[in-house]
C-alpha cells in the first residue's frame, strides 16, 4: 500500500479531456469536474485538469499491496 508518483500529461485540450472522461466512464470510473478524488478496486487517485496550461495531473494516493510500484 502506498502512494505513487503523479503522472502528468501535457497538451490535453478540452476535447481530449472530454475523451478521457468518456473512456474512464466506460470503465466505471467517473471523473466529475476538472478535479477530484475517487477509489476503485483498492486504488485511490485524484486528478486535476488545468485547461489553461493545458495539463492533466493524476497522482495515485493509495494502491493495494499486490500492485507493483511504478519505476520513476
């Protein structure tokens, strides 16, 4: 269990952000709004989308013990 380094995605236009939200919803992960936090299958993560930058940041706040920690 533990945190992982945040993943940052640049050049995320509003159109791309909408596509990310739709893809997540198709997998039962609801990303309401431009920032928030959710838990799914033992993982807890947050997201923050800044349309002015345009950057999407997704840190994993908690993961199950069986899930490997991503290499930096």
